[in-house]
C-alpha cells in the first residue's frame, strides 16, 4: 500500500509521524538526499530517506518503526519525546552519510570574559538544535533567543590565563546558524509541562540572517500523555495541519499558542 500525504498511527507513533512530516518539508534536507541511493544502508536509514517523499510504500514506515523499537530510547507502543527522536534521526542519518553535511548543524560561539582584566576566551562547538527555556509569561521567539544568548554570570571561578588569578567570569553565546534551524521549546520541566503561550513569529533574524518559519511540531496534552501533530507550509505559502492520517488546510497560523514544541526555520 502506498502512503499519501498522511501517515497512519501504528500505536502511539504520532511523535514519529510529526517529525517525519517536519523533515519532509525541510527542503534543503530533502533536496540534498534526492539523488542518494540508500539501498545499501541500514533499514533505518534507507526507510527514513524513502519516507521523505510522498507516495512511498507503507512498508518503509513499518520498517522504520521496527528499527526504532530495537533502540533503548524508543520502545514499542510507548509515546516518546519528539525532540529526542529528531536529534536521534538526524544524527544517525549524517553519521552514516559521511559525505553529506547536516543542514541543521550550526555552531555556538561561547565567549567567557574575566571580571578582573576583561580578557576573553572564545570556543566554538556544533549544535543540531537550540533548546530554549520558556518563562511563565507570554513571550516571542526572538525574546527566547535573546535570553538564550544573553550574558550569564558563571557560578564557578575560572583561572584567567592573562591576569593569572582565579576570578569570577561571565559567558555570552552567539548562534552561527546553518541553512535550517530547529528551535526546541523546553516545555517539560521534570514532571511538569509548561503551557506558556509563545508568539509565533514567521520571520526572525539569527546573527543578522533572515529565517522563515516553515514547520512546527506541536504537542497537546500533559507530561503523562498527549498527542503530537505537525503544521507545515506548502510551496504556495499556505499552511496545512498534519495529524497522523488526517490532513487539513489552515487559514493561517495562530498569532500565539501553547502547542508548539519544535519550531523549524529555513534561511531566506
């Protein structure tokens, strides 16, 4: 049987379906792998790549779920975390395909400043998604990124190479994004879920680069159980809601919502 635009729920697999749909609409990722022949790769990799395209056979979805069921993180018939799945799939994909670069990968530049001599030390390390804390009051995506990059006073003192003293210091982050940016809203804090509404900005700037929202992975429910869906932008700029096998058009995205869990942006 061929799969259409929707994906059947095979037993608490909505978190898998929502991430596959968001990846399907990640054009730089899909175009990158369009000519790739993954027939010699693992079942997980070959099935995932096939699922990026509509009208693939349903066996690929079954095979992907079976492959995930063999891992410790994603057990059968148990709803797992969609963000963890996104990280697992993209990492597994590009660890296997060494000749390709993950378009979600960017760099975080961390600058530590000595409080005594104001000398700085900068390190750079890669990221696949940006996880931001959510406050108790409504805020925008831009506010969350500004807070994420803001100056933070470090608790532990450091040995300053310049003034040769153990001193207090501060840290500031700079995001150097890739073609795609996944912003993870940390809605789960221990055994609680944070229901703060987020202003959904369809255009943002990251490091003075314009990015456009093209998909959201949404979660409804609480920390003990719920349901994942995806909202994705079509090529004509309109949006559709993908709820497992059910597909519906959206008049527009809401201005604010407590449902988004991962926001997907593409470089304009």
